[in-house]
């Protein structure tokens, strides 16, 4: 199947809105609705996607136009599920190198409660 439409960034397809983006901090939101799964199964996946997206965007901004993000490794801890509403993720760099960028990400629900923490490592390569 082919389409004449331009590609849509994955974060937009998933409903992630980037609130602020810079090489030293990225903030984004993701709607979570009706999560009634035990252990927050659905929200856990959403948190990882949000964490990956924020760290990838920050890494790309850090690396500049001559580099791209080609791999991502996530180590996440889920603290509680957000059953509905908007979750907000805030990513800050732990280490920014020429080939590897590591970010610390916190995801909070609408009440400000911590739902997930993640350490995301992005592999950068020249383009």
C-alpha cells in the first residue's frame, strides 16, 4: 500500500504532545483513558513509549543535524497506574556524548503523582 501523504512522526500518531524541547530538557504529555488492566499494564506500555519519545527528541536536538538516533534502550520502573487523564513526562540528560546520550525521565499523572521513572540510552550515529 502506498500513500502520497507525508510521514507523520510516531509521537504525533500516538497522541504525544511536545510541550517543550531543548537539548537539556524535553517535556511532553500523553492522554491515558480507561486503563482498567491489572498492574497498570496498558499505562506501563504508554509510559515507555513516552519516555523513549522524549529521550529520542532530546538526543536528536543535542546531536544536531549531522547525527541521528539509531537505537534506544529503556530501563523503566512503574510505580502506579494512571487510569485516565493526561500524563506528563519530563526528560533531563544524565550524560550527553557524541555517540551515546542517556536521559532520566519521570512520568507523572494529572495529580502530580509519580507513575514511572525511566533511564533511556540513545545510540547516535552520523548521517
